[in-house]
């Protein structure tokens, strides 16, 4: 079973229900369509605020292999590329959750290292 976490933008989480990300995860559509024939488990749904290093360490301890960085992070997070590279040191990274693969303002396809933004 593939263990997955979703990282959302703190400021968006203050007003967002997570409906789009969770709908895509549970229906295996949009960025999660790659798992149609794979058993997946959602281990964490967390935001970028607070002690992110601690949260990432907890996700690693829990066996998370892939972190989907939410669509809102890609569109609005100031340090998106730096964040994705950081996460990519320990996880595979998918750079969106729902909506267009190309995103609202960024169309990052890949980053160096282990990180794959698909």
C-alpha cells in the first residue's frame, strides 16, 4: 500500500474545507488518477504553518512515501520551488491535488533530485 500525505497552504486552510483535495484523493481523479490501480492510504492532511520540519519528520515516521503539495500551494505560496525541493529530499512530490495539471500560475514539471513534480 502506498502511503500519501497532502500539504496545503496555511492561509488557504484558514478558510478552505479541503473538499477539492479530498474529493480528488478518494475518487482517484485529477492528480490522484495515477493511483487508479494501486491501493493508497491517506496518512496526513496538514498545512504549511507552524513547525513544518516536525510535521515532515512525523510523516516520514508514519511511512509516507509521496506528498501531494496542494494546488493552492503551487498557485500562491511564495517559496513554492524551494519548499518542493526541501520536501523532495525525503519524499516523492506531486505538485498539485486537483484542477489543471499546469496550475494557475506555475507549470513546474520537474525539479532536480528525488523530487518529482508531476
